[in-house]
C-alpha cells in the first residue's frame, strides 16, 4: 500500500484536476472568440459597454447554426436577408426546449445569422459591423452575447438584462451553475478525505 504522504499527494493532484475537467467541457472555438473580440472592439469604438458571454444565448445560437449548416451563401441570406423574410424554423420551440428557454425570455433579444465562405475572420466581422446588423450592435439595450458557428455560418444572439430578453433558463438555474456546485461539493469531500488521512 502507498505511504500516506504519496496518497495525499495523489488526492491533492485530483483536487486540482477534477474541477478543471468538470468546468471546462466546452471546446475552445477560435472563430467565436475572435468574433466576440471584434464585436466588443466595435462596441468600444461606439462608446458602448462590451457584451458579456451569455451561455444560454450561445445554446440557442448553436441550435440555429446547426440548421443553417450546409446551406449555401447567397445575396439574400445572412446579413443580406431582406428584413421580414428571415428564415423561419417550424421546430423553433424545440430549440428553446433544448436550451431550457421560453419565448418570453428571448423576446427582446436578436438572432443574427451570417454566411461567409471559410468563416474568413475579417469578412465575418464586417458582416456584422458593416451590415444591417450594425443597428443591433449599436443598441444600448443589449448586454449579452452568444456565438456559434457551423460550416460557413456563424450565428450571433444578443441578449438584454431585462426579464424579456435575458435568456434566463426556465428553471432559473443554468447547467453551468449546477456543474460549479457539483465540483465544489467534490472539493469539499476530497478536502475532508485529506484531513481524515492526515
Ligand atoms: C441576387 O443575385 C441574383 C443572381 O445573381 C440577382 O438576379 C439578384 O438581383 C440579386 N439580388 C439582390 C437583392 O441583390
Ligand atoms: C459578408 O460576407 C460576404 C461573403 O459571404 C461578403 O461577400 C460580403 O461583402 C460581406 N458583407 C459585409 C457587409 O462585409
Ligand atoms: C451604427 O453606428 C455606426 C457608427 O456610428 C453607423 O455607421 C451605422 O450606420 C449605425 N448602424 C445603424 C443601422 O444605424
Ligand atoms: C418563461 O420563463 C420565465 C423565467 O423562468 C418565467 O418567468 C415565465 O413565466 C415563463 N413564461 C412562459 C410563457 O412560460
């Protein structure tokens, strides 16, 4: 059997590694990160506060990006969509369910798909900052943002900090906070174990 010292060293290592694994299940996404930085620089040049990441808005953006994936770019899609002719998805209520959202909490938000071959970063950013979408990026009412990309498509969802646009989950408790709770409980238990072992 291992000596108590090396065993508690092992536990200490686990304490450091396990919460890190639990809290970072999402893949890092360069396109999304760059677009977020670009949009926030744009906001700064407009003297507007930067947008903070809203996980639930990102969840809905992902559902919608999945639908657009595979569709070709055209002069009537993405940022060139003629207002009033936005693509409608009959299964939109399912997307909301999937993200634990309802129609009331997204009402004042906005959903902006863009199509750029290869998601070329500069073109992608200008598809938001130099198109009809700039009206929304200029909006003082928006405080949060969620971004997803699939294929040649990126979807940006903006949220507000009001009950009619904050993308709050229906249970009022998003999955990330329960993960945080679970990992703090785990930490506590491992901490107790160390105390007992010493
Ligand atoms: C889109 O492209 C088609 C074919 O190239 C052209 O006929 C049409 O006028 C264009 N529409 C707009 C809104 O630019
Ligand atoms: C958006 O991206 C397309 C490429 O799909 C490009 O042709 C167009 O110029 C871009 N629009 C803006 C406003 O940057
Ligand atoms: C957003 O603000 C920029 C800079 O002030 C301006 O050029 C652009 O036209 C605005 N967009 C809309 C849709 O008003
Ligand atoms: C939508 O969810 C919010 C937040 O949980 C809740 O306050 C509201 O009553 C719900 N609305 C509907 C129509 O279910």
